[in-house]
């Protein structure tokens, strides 16, 4: 999108007859302490608050909020990396903590499983003999050494059930770090989801790769991306057996632009694609996501700009909203603090979603807050 300090925020456009109606959940990534649930008119109908921060969250079926919290104060340097987190917490409807898992090596993503366990995306130092073989990137002074991604499954009481270490199944010949990225990490995982078969669906930003790893053997069933996508985020499994993902486009050859694509892992064929018109009108160099809605539309989060919009299969924008809750003086990874409304992801929940059953979603309860958005 075009940048202007005077651009409108809140609801920008709404075509009721063409949308999947419901409630959209989001939070401000860099330093935000609240998660907001808004209706289709952009009114806040509920808000969660946590002093430790809510950089990203989603709703569980019981109506609780599962969220990643802010960075640890001192984790030996790890706290300087993108999406570093001190823990994953579950909050009830009134923002009370009902479950927590704290570890300074947590980052980016998490997934509550049907059995009540939780998948967590973690960092762990890669063995030094392997680091010497990893190709690409530029050298930096980073005390923890090169980090790799671990997917850890924990029980409700915090016991570790399993761990999958990505670098044990990666190839130094194929997984090459973008030459414009530092060698803090080999892969920079930013997403962990599951396929219909229960396998891991992962995204590795700085090696331009998405993949599916067998949860039994650990081996990759599918890897795709280098030369096709650039610094991707948020792959999700569709009922069709295809994968929806946000192709950020940072460090893409030629002009930089973002797109959302639907790809078939069996053939590597792209079946659907959305990009801006003109292309330069849609671009987020980092974070961001997309999810397919029950009516076939797609909800897109253009993360860097805090812009959420719903598009039809033909690419028509039928709902558009810009995060009106910036954090002033946010720590965005740069030396100079910035004012930021950046949003890691957003999610849409239909009115019949079990998380919302029996909930008071009257926007008048938040009249003072909504008045600020008028």
C-alpha cells in the first residue's frame, strides 16, 4: 500500500453481500499489550489485555486466547531477533492467565493440538561443525552462534513429548541463506501448522522455502520455493490438499511485491494467485499471512502496514481495514524506535464459531474506544 502519515485507519471498505461475515482478531506486533476482536463494521466488540504484551494470538474453541508474549529481557542475544518471545500463554475471556509455557528460546508460532498438547516453535544452537558447512548469508557477531528451528510438543503440564530439529533433515547444498541476510539463523522458521495427516507444515523465510515434514520419520515429504517465492510466511493446509501461503517478495529478483498463492504440493502447480493492481500497491517485506474463509474468499494480512482485507476468488477486495492502534516508540528491530501498527497475522471467526457462543459482543461496551475510530 502507499504510505502516508495521514492515511485513514479503521474500516476502509465493506461489501456486505460479498463477505464472509464474522469477527476479526488482531493485535499490534511491536509492543502491543492488547488483542482486539472487531465486527464487520470495524467496531471493537472485545479486548484482551496483558502487560507482558500480546504480539500475536488466536482463539481456541473454548473462547480462550492463546498468545505469544513479548521478548525476554535478556536471553544472551536471542531477544534481539524477530518474533523473540518469553512465553506462550492462554488467557480466558477476562484476560486471566489459565496456562503458560515460558522459555526464552520461543519464537513466532504455536499450535494447540486436539489432544490438548501444544506445538511450539523454538530456537536451538546448531552444532558448530554443521555451521561451517551452511552456505550463504553474511557474517555477524552474534553470541549465541547460528540458530536452528525446533518444533517442540509439550503437554498441559509442560512436559516435552517430542522435538523435531529442522537442521537434521536439511541439505547444505539446497538450503542456502539469502546473501542479503545475516547468519544469525539457518532457516528463520516463522510458522508451524499441521496437514490433514498431522504432518508439520513449515515456512523458512531466509531460505525461501515451505515444506511438509513427516512427524513419524522426520523427513521432508515436500520442499518448495527457492527461485519461486521470496521470504514466505504462514502456509496453511486447505481441504483441497493444496497449500495457501503469503509470498512476501522481499529480496525478490526484480521489483519487490507481495502475493498470496495456492499451490499443489503434488505438482508444484500454482492454482490461484492474488497480487496488487498495480503490483506495487501490495507489499509487506516481513510478517503477514492469509487464510481461506468458508465462503471461498481469502482474508489477507499485509503485516508491515497493519492492513487486513478480504478478497474474492476473482481478486475483488470486499472488506478492508487498517489497524488503528499503533504503538508509539515501538522496538521494531531498528536502532531508532518507530511508531508502528504492524500486525503479525489476523484471523476471522464466524458468528457461529464455538469460541463466541454465549459471548457478549455488543460494541457499545467499548463505546469510548470505538468513538476514537470515528
